[in-house]
C-alpha cells in the first residue's frame, strides 16, 4: 500500500502571514485597552498588567522594555504591533 502527501506551500505561507497580521492586530487592540484604562496611572501599577498581557499571549517582556512600554501607556501613547515577515529560507 502506498500513500502520498502534498500541500500547497504558497497557501500555507499566505495562511501564516495572515495569522501574523491578525495576531498583531489583536495585540494592538489589547494594548489599546490597557492604555485606555491605565493612561495617567503610575508605571509601577501598569507593569504587572502589561506582564499579564504578554504572558497571556505565551510571551514575556523584560526590563527595560517593560518600564519603557509602561511609561508609554502612562503617557497615553499608542503602541502598535506590526508583524515581522516570516523568513521561509530557514
């Protein structure tokens, strides 16, 4: 018995790229919600909420980025996540 498997590599790449765009949009939305809630609050109050957000996406944020981002949120500065293109050559 023989079997074969094939897939459309271009369709896979497009699906991954679209997923990355959606993830960046979702993260931007969530950071916007943090900003709307925490603008004007102390950085030390924002940092735990920001860490929880990153943890919820399966990631992490470390110093000094955590403090920098918390300061931007405190200052009511919008942070927009942008997807990086996937390097398919690896």
